[in-house]
C-alpha cells in the first residue's frame, strides 16, 4: 500500500507528527511518499504526487491543505484523510486529539469514505476554451483590487436567471456550502444532496437570494458591459485566473468524486455541530 503525504510546513509540530506517522507506517508495512518540500521533516523520499501511483492520501494542515491534496490526485479514486492542525476545519476529519486513531484506521483499511461532488469549469470566447482546475469547494467570480459591485449575467441550462448585481458570485458544491458560501449567507447542504449552490456576495438588492440548482445543470457566468475590467475567477480560494473582456465562465459537475476518509464513527452532523459549536447552550461545558 502506497500512501501519499501532503503537509503545510507552516504548522508548528509537523515534523514530530510526521515522524510518528512514519513509525506507524513501518509497523503496518505501509510505503509513504511525501510531496516535494517535506524532505526536511523526515528521511523519506519525496516526489510529485500527481504522477505517483497511490492507494490513499494523508494531508496535515487545514482545509486548504486537503483541497490542494485533492487537486494533486487529479480525479483518481483514492481516499484522502485530512488531519486538522489548526482550529476550524470542515473537511479535515481528524483533530490533534484523535489523529493517530484515524491514521491507524487508514493504514488498516477500516476507515469510512464519503464521496463528494467536484466541479469542472472553463473560460471560453468564440471557439477558444481555457480549462480551469477542478474545484471541490467553490468557484467564485469577483472583482480584483478594491471590492465593488459588478453585474453578472447567469444562465442555468441556457435559461437566464440573472442579472446579479453584487460584489461577486459563488458557485458551491454541497461540500463548499460550509465555506465561503456560508459566510455570504448561503444555506448548508448535506454532502449527499445532488445539487449546486449559487450565492451572491453582498448583493445590491434584497430581491437576490442564494439559489440551489440541480447538480447536473450547466451554469454560465458572464459580466455585462462596463463591468468586464479586472474580473477574476477563483478556484477553492487558492488558484486565481483573470477573465478577459467578452469571455464567460462555464461550470458543470465533474464525472468523478473525491473520496473523503474518516477514521472515527462520527457522522456528518456530529462533525458539523463540533466545528460550528452548534447546539443548545445546555450542550456546552461549564465556562464555554
């Protein structure tokens, strides 16, 4: 079994954690393959994981590290277990309190997996087309520089539902409904819901609200005249591409899923309550 390892070097204590992972892997005869940049943390080989055959992946950091790891898999049907080394993590299943138990479940093949929707997108004008990286969380069209209103024409399955006058527009998967979309006032969608979510950012009219559409729908977004300058599209908040005048963004569900792995028995709603501290005050510990 070959397990790829992705880590965020900015987190304190990463070296000690990776050393314990290596010890556990040796006991289970697991071969670890680290991403480039982790060479100083352990005496194990590192090479690009995009081209390395993998049976599973571990990420150590936050949700951003897991999102980066998911992109490195490039659509391969490989379970990915995220260990949260920070405070808030919606995607990372394991915490500093139980990560060893979760990694052990990964190494012994007893972890559970949840398939999550992925979005593909591209920028096009005429017959030209530029592919964008896949998105597990969200795709955001917004203005560069100073935040100010833009006007977007939006169609779903070639039917116009726009225009949107807002600071931007978020198209999110159910997984991404707890990310930027949630901060912008969008609803939470359970992972099993087959849908995509359109959430405006600071809409300039009260008549504009978040919109849930079928997961099989094709969504197109294009700025109207006067709002085409310095327009950007962001993928999972990590990769940004400029949209040029006359171009439009097309978004649709990918034909593969990302399999998030979980080592504990905690279900989605328990993880949600724990992360959001969601619940009646009677559930809180004294002093919280």
